[in-house]
C-alpha cells in the first residue's frame, strides 16, 4: 500500500492518517464490540468469501503486504489458511471487533498496524510471527501480550471450559506463573488468591488484588473483592497482570485480574451445560447469545450445588450474568452489564489443628457443626461503559456502576455478623495517538471515583440462629476513593519503547458507631499516595522483547481489616484506624521470546520491598485483627512457556519461585517475629505443566480446536508454606496429577461436547491452604482426595 492507504471502518473505507509503504491500516474503532469477517482470494477480479452468509464484501486496495489480519477470528474456522502465506483480498467488517490477530507481518507493516490501531504502545516493530491475542490490562489500552511491557498472561474460553465445571478461578488460573490460587474447599470464605504474595493474608475473599469484570470494578474502594463474582460460564477470557504496571490501577494493586464476558455471535444460539461430580456436585447453565440488528445480547443463568468434601461444607449458588452491547452510531459503542450472585447457603468447615488433620481431614473444625457456621450472600450489580471515538486517533471512555451486597455470617463463637452494602462509582478516560518530536506517542489520562457504604451489625447466636432482640454491634462504615491518572508510551527509537505514568490516589474510611455499650468505635482515617511507574522495552528482534519496569504502590487495609481491634490476646469489635497503608517499591525485568511461530517463552525476575506491611495480629472465632509490620521483601522468578511438540500435541509450563520474608523484626501479641522469617500463606514454589493432545491440528499456540477429541495430563506441584509469622507451623508441599478428556461433535447445526476430569489421580492427602495466624492453631484446610466430574454442553443455533 504505497502512498495514501485505506482503513476499513464499520463496513466502509476511510483514509489512513499516517500511511506508510507496506502499511496495513485498521482504525481504532475496529477494536471494540464484535465483528463478522469475510476473507478470501480474488479470482479474475472477483473476490470469493471464506465464510458464507456475510454482508456484501468490500474489496480492499491491491498491493497489500504478505500479511493476514484476523479480527475476532475465534468465530470463524480459519484452518484452511493456517499453513500458507496469502494476501487478504477482501475484508468485510459489519461491526467493530475486540481482538486482532496477526501473522507473517513484516517490521514496517506491523509498525503501521500497531500505530493505527490506537493500542497501548505506538508504532512498533513486529515482535511475533504467530497468532497472538490482543490484551487490554497492561497499559490500560489494547495491545498484543507479546509486545506488552509487563508480565501478563491470559486464559481463553477453551481453557476455562476444559479446566472443570467452571465454579472456581483455581480451575483455570493455576496456569498463570506468579499467581497462587489455593482452593480451600470452603465456599463461605472464597478462594485464597495471591499474586507475588499480595493477598496471601486474606482470611476470606480477595485482598491486595484489583478485580475487574467487563471494565467494571469488582473490587470496592478499600480493596475487597470476591472471586466468585466472575460468572465463569459466560466468560470469554481472563487476563492477569503482575508487577509494577499494575500500580496504575490504584489502591491494592498487587496484581490485576480482568474477566471479559463473551461477545454475542451473529447467529443467535442457545447453550445448555450440565455437570455432576464427587461430593454431591451438580452444575447447570443456560445461556442465550445472539445479535439482533445492531444489538448484541448474552444472558447466562447458572446453578451450583455441592455437599462438600468435609463436614459442614455444603454450598448452594445461583448466578446470572447479562451483557447488552449496541452501537447507536459509527463513533459510539455501549456495553450494559448486569450480574446477580445469590448464595443462600455456604457452610464453613473452619480450619483443623495438626492433630485433627492427622486423625480425619474430612471433619469440621471445633464448633463448626454445633454453631452451624455458615454464610449467606446476595449481590446485585449494574454497570455500563461507553466509548466514543472523537476521530481515528482520539477517544473517550466512560463507565458507571451501582451495586448492593447483603452478607450474613454465623461464627463459631455463637455470634452473627451481618452487613448491607451499597456501592457505586464512575470513571472517565481519554486516549490519544499523536506525535512528539517526530516520534509516535500514545497518551491517556483519566479520573475514577468509587464509593461504598455498609451497615454492619452483630449479635449473639444459638445453634446457628440469631438470639432475638439482642445486638452488640451496630455501625455504618464508608470507604471512598478519588484517583487521577495519566500515562504516556512512545517509541523513542527504532528498537526502544518508553512507558511512564503516574496515579494520585486518595482513600478515606469513616465509621459511625451506634452501639456504645462496649465503647465508641467511631473514627475516620485518610490515606493518600502519588505513585509513579517507569518502564523500558528493548525490541531486540522480531522474536525477542526485553523489558524492565519500576513502580511504586500502596495498599490500604480493607474495612473488614479495621473492623476489629487487638488488645493483648483479646479481639474487640471496635473500628481500628491505627492500621497504616502499606507502601511498596516494585522492580521487574523480563524477556519474551518466540523462537518459532508455535513456541513462546516468558521469563520474569522481580523484587518488591514494602514498608508497613499489613499482617494478621490475631485470628480467633471468626474475628481477625490486623496490624503493621515494619518491612518485608519479596524476590521471585516466573517462567511460562508454550510449544507445539507436534501439530496435535501441545505442552504448557508455568513455574514460579518466591522468597517472601520479613526484612525487619516486629512484635505480635505473644512474641517477636524475627527478621528473615518467611511470610505465611505463600508457597515457596508453584509449578503447573500440561500435555494436551487433540485429534484436530492446533491453531498456532492458541489451542483453538472446535471439534474432535482432546485429552490431557496436568501436573501441579506446590512447595511448603508457613501458617504463622513465627514460622512454628507449616504445611508440607505436594504434587498432584490430573487427567481430562473431551469430545466434540457436530450434530447438524448443533454442537455437542462431553467433558470428563479425574483430579488427584493418586489420591494424595495434602493441605490445600492455611488460615494465617489462627489463634487456636486451626491453621489447616485439607484438599480433597481423588475426585471426578463429568460435563455435557449443547449449543443450538436459533
């Protein structure tokens, strides 16, 4: 494409802003919503579509480079084009897309492609010769994961579906290095999830990690989140960002997890999914997805029931996730998302002492059965995001959301705690592609405000029921944040990219105590920080990127972590404003290498130094109080790799090791924790590896196969971890082996898939997670032995 090029935009040709010789031009508006694409070869001047039933084709200019651009290629079977170079002679875009794939793109054409896409970095050399999906999280803008100057990984729909009944994030995210998901077999307390050690102290839910669903925060201003908020049955992909760039997401950004609901297909379809398995597991899912004119709708309703591996560990869930997408005009894309999470029962088996664990790992902890320890949760959230393209180089994105959460928990000390939370937020972000001193620059700036107010009450209980007319806690807690952020990325030379950014955050807590018999627990506290980020990426070759990053972050305590005050060995139900925010310095260096189109290896070294680390002061009878330790240090190595050993055999590896320790001594209520002691709740190492065979050829390294047989073996190995700060209690490491198989058929227009899994083949007994610093020594949460699940999925076009 010499001289002035053309860009395909919503089914029409538009002029390219910065045409180059050999350029492939696609506008920024091509990156949002969804797409239907026709690609074919010209014969005697007449284009032939590769997929029938599409809108009238548009023939692009001749002279395109030897390159292939797939827009949301997952909706098409591109197998006929995988093994031969060819030129796209027509591209029909009937609406915008979310994901772009490139193949065999030369340096100059890739530079123009990335520049005109309006992604996180401006025009870059080609850094991959394989299908490589665009990601969003690393630079708050879309970008190929290979080019992102950060440690970032993603799991796609095929991985999520093949990893289990789609109940827990631990099923599919165990293949992300640096991320540890400990499945505690306790649905009342959710998963114990940590990224580079952040989040390991959580007694329940997620801490220190930002969680977003379709761009809408699922983490409250104080840093609390629930992994169960993600509806895995309708999730298309999950992205995980670790390291310094995560600090641009604000408070408690030790890492960022983003989940994306699938896009509505052009042809409407109805999906049904059913699972059964060990310990009384049943799972059902009903989903409608389709487009009607310019509107796309995904509506998913799922149920989950289990009796549980341990006594007093049954759970019942009902979940709905809906997404409406539409384009009121050529410049605007709108997404409206509503989800509801209803958990009427989640029994809590509590932890076990070492003696109880050795005697019977399936028993409940002391008092769990007699007190009927359990949790009841109901959450609703409505959110919307709107993107408006000012022109081909500038855009505005706005989001707003509102939600409610009701939570009632019965504790082992014959007490109950309830909260009713209302929360909402809004944000605005401006993106621009421009030039500075003759160099392309990607700029963004924005503002975010989030607010959460909860009514917290408590009182005595008897045999798992409230004692009428008695309340011993009644207060209103408020958390809110107000954040400004800005970021710039530029290709400062042909092989060097500079990324810099800053975020100014202010977080406020306020507590108004209405129950004064045990003292006045009212109080207020304010946390603020200005956190810069700086990174460089060296594009050593088309197949090798080297990067280094620095970032400063901060993490406030959550409202739950300031809900109790520890005095000696006693824990009182009084607001505790004395817990400081933790501040951290993040250093990271990494390499991304693609030696062949079918192989990729990522290696990352990092160190995090934190002051005022938030640690558990005491945990007893469902009450956990926190305090600050003066200093900690985390040093780690992460390795991830994928390769095709054969066109039908794929190998995957994710490995990490971490040395997380207290760098300075501190005193807890009973003793002094020595410098050099390891941080509890963090396995020293974690390895996931997989061999996956498919009867159909794999599509590059993305493992996309639509039909036929797939069979795999998974090996998971975790190192030992300590259960308390003094390092006097620990859980041994373990290695388990899992097997899985699936078979897909086409039954006319319908698709049928059977899934089967056998986990922990050897029936190994091991501790899956620990409750950090549990006062009564009930640290241990055992994992199940050999267990199985069977699933059936039916997809019928309408």
